[in-house]
C-alpha cells in the first residue's frame, strides 16, 4: 500500500511540474513555471527560480506532501537538469526538466 502511494505522489509531482501554465483548457492555472527555465544557463539564478517554482506548484496542487529541499543533478553531456526533490516524509522524487 505504501508503495502505491509513493508512486502516485511521484507521478503527480512530475505531472504538475512538467505541465506549463495555461496549457490545460479547463484548468489554465494548473502546472508550474519550470518551462520558463528551458534553454537557460544553469547557474545560481536558475537554481533559485527552479526551487521557487517547485515549492509554489507542489504547495498549490499536491496537498498530501510538503517539500523539504530541492537539489539538482546536471548531466554534463546532454545538459539536462534533474530536480531531486526531498519531501518532509523522506521520499525523494526526481523530475527531469527537459
């Protein structure tokens, strides 16, 4: 049972963060602003904004969990950034911002 819950939370967070705002016809406010960071340089400003957008979206659309911290993994070959989100219950969710 716990395993199903963990999967559903991870899928929910991925869906929220990968959905650009205003792309859902019936819920244009659903999603996150992470899409704004595509093709931007990976620097401190990127990290700050990505963390902010992650906290805001999860707080608004996934009330079952709270974010403890957001870390980043950068693939040096592809340049793809993966957000490593640690929840207060200890679960870790990874979201590729590609």
